C-alpha cells in the first residue's frame, strides 16, 4: 500500500486496522483457520531510491515473520 503524505504513525495505524479487519473475517459456510497478515512499513527519506524503499519494507516484513507473524513492523 502506498500512502503518499502519511506519517509513519499514520501508516502504522492504517496497517494495524487492516490486519485487525483481516483477522476478524470468517468464512461462515466452511471451517477455516483465522487468517492473519504480516506487514512491513518503510517511509521515504530524501534521496532514497525506490529499490531501497522496497528493500526496507521487505526487511520489516521478514522481521515481522521472524518475530512470530501477524505483526506490523516498521523499518
């Protein structure tokens, strides 16, 4: 998700609400385990390349997975 103009705190709040909404979804007609999501957040800094920004977000995502999954992590 690209959030132009959003602060890191705003991006984290938006993604925390997204993760919560995913956890709350249930399939009423079939018995499936609860869905979860791991999210990595990175914020643009002056002079940062798109590749570096994506790498930072990817690193935060993998850190969320290493720490147990179903987390929102900031790079």
